[in-house]
């Protein structure tokens, strides 16, 4: 899991924590504790951002509706009109309705992304395991730079170097693999998958299992569940580290 909390609160508690944080209802101790959890979990940070975006959007809309409601009320008072009781009841329920809308909307949004949750559960950045190359001709120097930038998590710069290597006709499986890994880090899952497929089809090579694993995850990111299962099943017979991980992934994908 990539910087993820190993255990999350039940969904109801999880939503309540996020709502309290976004709406400023936490005391200083609770806020520090929650922010520490966010520092450990990219997924939690994303859920907070999603809730904040939804909360602000609904709040903006509600303000417009309230403004219009007050404008109509002021006009009716000037004209000597009296609102029916049902209208006042509807008007007074707006704040409570907003809370329901935000929570229900968040639940719906949260439930729509099970594949992404599983991706976050299983994804971890693959380290640079390629031996360093002595600097010499332009290609090997460029290659060293690409892998060094990847190792330093400077993915945008690394991507440019790997792209230049590919443009120069370099077809080494490790280059294709790390080009795909860099693309996946930058959320270009479709392009990443093409590179993983290139490694898988270039037999024999020692990076096949890594390519199959990350192809399964890239497919999951694209919400292609059956395709993700297909890659994972290919790993089952390899009897290595990724075989065990593939079995766990397939179990997690059973209900999708």
C-alpha cells in the first residue's frame, strides 16, 4: 500500500471525521491527530479534498438559493403578501437538507470508485533496481539520468528522458518497464499499460512479473476489471512474490 493507513475507520466514522474536519468542528488536538493521519494516507487526503469540493459546491448553490429566497421574501413583504405555513417549513429546512445532501452525495461518490480504492490498497512505487551505468556515450548517459530522476521521484523530468530513449530506438525491457512506471506515477495509465504490454510480449526477460503486476494495476486504474484479473491470473503460475500478491488482488476483485 502506498503510504496508506493500514486500517481505516468504519465508513460512517470516516465520513463524520472528514465532515468535522472540513467544517472546522474539531478541537486543536483532534485536528492535529486527523492531519497526522492524512500525512500517512494519500487516499485519506484525496477523500478530504473530494468532500471539501462537494461541500463548497453545495454551499455555493445553497447561498444562491437562499439569496433568491430572501429577495422573494422581501418583495412579498413589500407587497403585503403572507407566506403559507408550508412555505415557511420548507424554507426553514434548507440547512438540514444541505447536511443530508452532502453526506448522501459523498456516500454515492465514495461508492462509485471501488476499483480506485483497491488500486490504492495494492499500489506501491517500484524502486530503481537497475544497476547504474558508466557514463559514456549519449544514450547511456541519458539512460542513467532517466533512472536517477525516477529514483528521486522527479517523474515529469524522468518521463522526458525515457521518452527520448524510446525515440532513439531503445527497446530494452527495463526501459519500457520504467517508462510505464513513470507514466503510471503521473496517472497516464493507458500509456503505461502499452509499455507494460511491450515488456510482457518481449520474451524472455527478467521483468515479466513486474510488468504483469503493474499492468494489472494500470487496468484497475482504468476500471477495466476483467483485464486486471487476466493479468493477475497470469502471475499465479509464476510462484514468486507477485504470485502471492496476485492472489490477494483477485480476492479483492471478486465482488467487482
